[in-house]
C-alpha cells in the first residue's frame, strides 16, 4: 500500500493556511526511480472520509495502488485542501458572472477572483517544495479537480503553460463565469497539453432548478468544441449518462482518467 504524508503550509499572498496530503506509491521507498506528480484540488475529499466535506471520498490511494499493481505505473498525488470558505475565491480567476439562466442573486457569485494568486503559489512555492522533498519528475506535472476544481485546472493548463503537461477536468463548473472563460480560451489555448474532460447527465448545483443539468452539459460541450477548434487533439472527452455531481461519481471515473494519463486509454471517446 502507498503512504500518505500530511503537512501544513501558510500562503502569504492569500493570508491563510493550507493542508497538503502527499500520496506516495507502494514502491516509493523500494527503489531510486522518480515519479510524475498529479496536483489535485479539494484535497480534503480525496483520501479520508472523516475529513471529507460530504462524507464521501475519491479513494485516490486505492486507485493509485491498483494502478501500480496492475501496470507497474505509479504517480505521486498531491492533494491540496481548500481553505475554509474560500473555495470559490481560489478556484476562479474571475468573480462570478453566471450563465444567464441562473439566479444572479445567488451569493456564490459574489466570490471568485483569487485563482491567479492560488496557482502562482502552487507553481512558485508548493511545487518546488514537493520537487525538493520527494523523488519527482519536475517536467512531468499534472493537475486535476472537479466542479470549480475542474474550472481552475483548465485555466491552469494555459495560464501556467507549460508547467502542467496534462489536466483532468471532472464535471467542471463552467457556468460560474462562462463569458470570461470562453474569451480566455480563445486567446490562450496552446498546444502540448493533454486534456481529459468529463460530465454527467444528471449534474446539478441547485436542486430546485430543473435546467441545471442541461446548463452543465451546454458549457462543457462548448469548451470541448473550442479545444478541438484550436487544435487540441490529445483530448479525452467522456459523458456519463448516470453521472451526478458527487464524489462517488468522480471516484468511479477517476480510474479511467489515470489509465488515460498513463497512456492506457484512447483519446476522444
């Protein structure tokens, strides 16, 4: 079984603490090899049920243990916990400017705008600590997240290019600031980034709004088409007919993502 190390860091520019969980593959201490690194948002929901915001987890460690056992391929996973109520702030470069079908008075849309600072800390401070502490391949760095974590992962692919060689975008909340996102993508897409992106057909972030699953799908399909239009060919796009907006759905799809990341899955479905 792999090991998980946990430590805290203070983010000066955000004036808040972060808890970091580092998954090390089962063979980490048995050889001198180096490993790619996958950075993931919402670290509190990845490994431990008692830390999870909703009591369910991605079971990252079990999936990565299985990958190492079945294929001999291993990846270090760095889970970054969200800081208090700042999730929407950290995971969007823009203040909320929602899809026009959503209620504009939703207080969530008063948040956002700290993603540049958050990502600069990951690239400029956290990544050097991880690379100095662990046996990493510094030029094989990936990022993944769900919902708003999917939004910030796609943004990082091009805002922080060429740091992240591949990104995993699970059920992205592109509805949070769609106009800004589409404009950013048209002006900043660059080649050389592998993209995995998925969406369920039953996703919602507003239980009383029947239109929300369609809103989720509309935006992810638009982004898929923009990526293809701009020549992103190493794209794996998946729609899950039974997928909901929940850790259990992401845990179910995560194994296929890591297989794709390791080169064992096709590109676009």
